[in-house]
């Protein structure tokens, strides 16, 4: 929303999902300032372009995780990608001389790390050992609505009734899709339990991270969460490596599978955030944040192109239903009436 007054009102970024990793999104907590300077239309296109670049980077996460688990252990993928990203995050924090978090911020960062660094990557890595990437993308499409719900509960907001209707409809659509794909109602495959757990973990992490980003900054919050989780993830990676055959230092995999792993660590869990948040900083934030709703569709398309997965009508219809409900929930919350 634009403020047409002469004063510029600051906008505070709030993290939201990826998915994404993963997936990440943001939403404004205050009205956005009116564009200043020449070329507002060009500036808006630039913001959308950077946002689309970030979402495109995140959209490859699920398909490439599915590709990587064909040759690498899921524990190694889930933990190793976080270790790689933590090294880059630590370097970025040092080079830019970011201040250390203070007091209770460390505990809140642990919540963020538990959701988006540990929970989501680990659960999706194990789930994708037995599930198609397109199937996972449909269930994970619920993440924007789940994150908005957690943000509402965490911030003690009172959203419109339409928000709860859209969120409930999205949850029902995702659950129905999982049931139908598992053989009928009342039957849920264990991979769907992991996917839903990943959505819940990421939603909690992003909601808390959104509040913390107001104090530390957006990419700084993600970077500190990576650094905090790195000791545990390093131990888990070592455990995974120790379970390999004697004399094997690292798991065996094809060059393509190693390339997929590298992408997950460098792009999905780190560099993708820079493009995403740069786009949000350029704005308009509310418009740029809506680009993330295209992420599940892109993930499904990547699964078909890169993995040769066959897209069924159930996948297409289920994906569109979940995305539509998630989009409605996010829009209702973004367009909530201002307090008087």
C-alpha cells in the first residue's frame, strides 16, 4: 500500500516461507513509502525481477533434493547443505561487520534455526527419498498460508474471517491431495507426515524470524540462524559420513548429484535469499511478495523437465487448489484494514 503523504514511512521486512528451502517471503507491517526519484515504473520492474530471481532459485530446491537423494544419504543432504551455507553466512557476517545478537535474541534465533535450517531441510530430504518432487511441491504449497497463520498467532492479530476460511480450505485441499495420492481417505503415506511436519517447522521458523528481522535485518537473521545451527549440523553430517563403507571419506554419488547438493547449500540456503530480499527492498513489497505464489508451480514444472516426472491431473488440480487458497490467505492478511 502506498502512502501519498510527503513523509516517508519506513517499512520493516518480515520473513516468510520458502520454501522454498525451501521457500522465503515477506510482508509489510507498515504502509510502504511512495516511490521517489525518477523512473518509479522501472524501479518496480526491477524489484519484481529480483524477487522472481529469488523465487526461481528456491523453486529448484525440491526437485534437486529429489535428485540428490538418489545418490546421497538424506541425513548428509539435510545437514551438509546447512554446513555449506553456514560457512558462507559466517563469512558474510564477518565481512560486513554485523553486530552480535543480544540477550533473548539468541533463543529466538534458535527457534528460527530449528524451523528453517534443521526442520525443513531434514524432513524434506527424508520425505523425498520415497516421494515425487511434484507431490512434495503440492503439499509444501501450503507453506505461505501456514506461515501467515503462525505470524497471526505469534503477533496476536485478529484477522478477518476470510483469512481463516482460506487457510482452512488450503489445509483441507493439501490433506485431501495427500489422502487421494496415498490410496484413499484415512490413509496417509509417511512421506506426507514428513512434508506436513516440514511445513509446520518452516512456518514457525519464518514467523519468529519475521519478528526478529525487524531487529537484526532479514538476511542477517537467516545468516545467524545458519551459524547457530552449524555445530549440530556438522555433527549430523559426521554421523552420516561415518555410516559409509570403511575407507570411504565422503558418500559416493554422480557428479550431477553432487552438483545438486552444491546448489542446495550455496543457492537454496544462502544466495537465493540475497536476490529475494534485494527485490523486497526495492519494492513494492506487497507486490513482490506475491511472486512466491508461483514457486510451487515452478517446482512442479522443474520436476517434469529435470526428473521426467509424469504430471497427473490430481497433481495439477491439487497444486492449483492449494496455491489459490494460500494466495487468498496471504492477500487477505496483507490487505487487512488499518486500525483507526
